[in-house]
């Protein structure tokens, strides 16, 4: 007779789960055994910290579109999962989290590791159950998989330690619980928009004279349709960070990123448009959208709850991006006046020249854009790019050009530090053979540093560029810009990451000078297996939005005198692109 754990793992195999990320503990011994005896059909990837397991499950789901699964023991194992699970919740990735609990008759007795994880996970999960026995598991395992996929969120199953090993006892099954009534299948419908809304959207877009498009992750598989819409509407496309791979960065219709990490032409398109078409994005920074009343907004999203989330919407098209855009495009007239697009294209040419200045600086200390750009330029055509959270995200967003066939991923809405390494490892497991490039900060990388040994153990040849500024730098700039406070508490004690990589059995390289960038990167990227390249960069190059709002400028001025090493920051403010960003408001 199968045990509860056998039923769980057989169900996952039936649901096409091929990998589980986790770390054992005595609260999940039964489940580990069920995995051990099925190693030929399902892979257990052992992590060094359960948070990474949850990030990997979230990332695996994002990279593949399949269910991501993570496993942790009772008590601390379960609580360690939480940050990665919130990443899945906020970016809507389908993830199943499995945890152990105390012996079923010791729960709530203040015994060791006695945490009711179903209560703890009640906020993060769309489906959340403690499994009572084997017959119950037949229902729960399948329903949990379906719930995560259908609701694109986290499902959680917690199983008391002794229940995992219990064999199915048909005699104990309740009369109404018929065996085998639960199908291991999920059916997804094609979401089509309302026809009247489509006509209304087309009418608005056809009458507008300056249309801008904001494209996000939801548009990833609608590249052609999006290009066609932009062509018909003569509309520049700004890309939210999670939509970076929607179109190549040098594509003539895109103005690149938007927001704090974005470009000036994207911001100008938002400021000057009279209609905005949002495709598969709920980019969270409302202040970068058109001002209320300025533009008529059309939004395409597969999730009706999200339509109108960031801007009042005139026509809401609930549907999948590709099919909805196709229906919309049929109703659009090609705009004769192309000047709004042409203006954005001219702006982009200027912006890219500005970035080029920063990317080719030969000044010491090494400027971060120089190494980010050189790293990105070396990504092969099918590479996957990952970033972490911080100024390193800005470097990946602004200074790495994504090209056709490449992919990009990051903890987007949660914007959690320490996502980079697990995201990269998950990409390597999802797509063996594809080159994996990660740009991370020294703060975020240190948080889960031990996970690099997971890449070594499973021989996942990730190439990790660590932006070593010995600072939690994004926060330093935010303290100054947002509140006018001097930087405080952001300095980091240096770590030799190249040596750490070697200590874990990988390879480590260091770049300290601009004239070393080419040679060291070429050698490091030609080195097989997992590699860390630490680039010791100038910590005093500010990270700014493309156009500093007047209050940010004032705050910055106020904060500078008492900020340690402010002279070095002041020096860099004379350089591009910070100089132009600082003065963009007056231009
Ligand atoms: C888990 C977590 N803690 C804190 C933050 C706030 N935060 C955002 S960026 C950042 C600095 C990150 O430092 P580092 O990884 O060195 O990147 P840098 O900005 O220096 O490139 C911090 C502390 C966060 N996003 N996530
Ligand atoms: Mg840093």
C-alpha cells in the first residue's frame, strides 16, 4: 500500500514535475524517502538555505511556465521558505511548497519545532492545507498543483511527520471520498476580451495623436503582435523591467526601460502621450505613468483584477496579450503622422550615446557601467540574464542590451535581495546548455553566498558578475534622494568573492581596472563551470532616475555635505550620464 508521501510524489510526477528544490530535516523524512526511491523519475536538488529553494521554485516556474516545487522541514525550514514564496506570490509564479509538521498528536503542544505552518503561510498561499492522511493526500496533492497553476500563486501542503509514512488504509477512507475521483490535470482557457471594449479601445487609439505603449512580462510571448501594434500606432514601447526581453533593447520601436532604472525617452513618452496602451504590465511606480487626465488609457491584462490598478482605464481588455493584440490590431488604422515615434527614436539615439559615454569611461576607479556593458556584450544569442536587487539591477536594466532569443529574470515586485544566485541556478537547471549570466550586488550575493556551492555541486556553469562597491548602494542613494539624509549604515565590510568562489570549488576572477575588463572577462567566460567575477567598482557613482525631480535634487544637495566621501560623489556628478540626469528637468 502506498504511503501518504508516495501518493504525494506520484501525484507530482503525474503533474509533470521533474525537480524539487529543498533541504531535508526530520520533519520530512517520509517525503525524502518517497523521493529517494523515485530518483529516476523526479530530481531532488539540495540547496544550502530553504529561502533559495523557494526562489528557485519561483524562478523555475517563471523560466519554464511549469509548476515550481520546494520542500522544507517543519519549523525553521518552513519559515525560511517565506521570502522566496512571497516572490512567487507577488510575481504570480505557480509554486507548490511542501513542509513537514510535528507528529500529528504533538501539534500545538509547544514541542520542538512546533510551528503551525498552515497558519504561518495563510497570507502567502492561494491554497493552504494540512493533510490528514493518505486518502486526504489523494485529494490535496492534485488540488494543490491545480490551484497554484490556475491562480498563479503559492499552494502549500503541510504534512505531519508520522502521517507521511502512514500507508493508505482503505478501511479508514470516509464513505464520501471515492478513490480516484481527482484527475491529475489542469485545463486552461484562452482568454478573449469583450468585443465592445475592443471597438472602444480601437476608436480611442485611432483618434489619438500621440500613443505610447507600456509592455511588461505579460507581453513576452506576443512579440510580433506588439511590434505590429507599435507600427500601426507609430507608438514607442517602454518596457517594464520584467518585460525587458519582450523586444531587443536596440529595436527601433522601443525606448527601453521605464522608471527609476529606465530611460529619458520612456519617461518623455509617458509625459507627452495622449493615449497609453498597457500590455501585460502593472509596473508599480505610479509616478512614472501619465498624469491623471493627461492620456486615455487602454489596458490589456489576463487578470481582470489588475485592470485599472495603476491608472484610470477607458477600455479594459481582459485577455491573453497575443490574441487580444491581434484582435485589436485588426481594428487599427495605420497612423500617417509618425512624429511621436520619430521623436522617441531621436531621443533614444541621444540616450544611447549618453550611455555609451558612461560605458567606455577609462577613469579610475572602474565605473560600474563599463563592466556591466562588457559583460552583457559577451552574452551569446541564447543567453539568460539574471539580476539581483540594488544598483546592480539598474546596471543590468540600463547597460545590458538584451537581444533576440535571450531571456531576463529577477525578483520583480518583491524586489528581494539574494534572488540572483537561485534564479541563475534555476535557469541552468531549466535549460541545460544555455549560457547563464548573472549581475549581482555584493550585499545581495553575500546573503546566500553558500548557494554558489550548489552551482558547483550540480555543475551549473553560471557566470556571476559581482558588482563590488562595498556598499548597499541603492539604499545610500535613496536615503539621500528621497529624504535628504546623509548615507548611513550602508557600508559593507569587504569580502573576497573570487576567493570565496574558489573555496567552494568554483573559479573566481577579479577586475579592478578598466584596462583589465576585456582580458579578465574573456578568460572568465571561457572558463568551464561556475565562475564568479568580482568587479571592484567606484562606489560613488550615483544611481538616479533619468530625470531627477526637483525635490530629489534638493534632497541630494542637502544630504551631500554630511555624507562620507561626498567629494567623490560631487566629482562623479560632473560626469555623464549623472550630469544630464541631474539637469534634465531644466532642459
Ligand atoms: C531582502 C532585502 N533586504 C533589503 C532590501 C532593501 N535594499 C534594496 S537594494 C539594497 C542594496 C543592495 O546592496 P547590494 O546587493 O550591494 O547592491 P548595490 O545596490 O550595491 O548594487 C537594499 C538593502 C531588499 N530589497 N531586500
Ligand atoms: Mg553593493
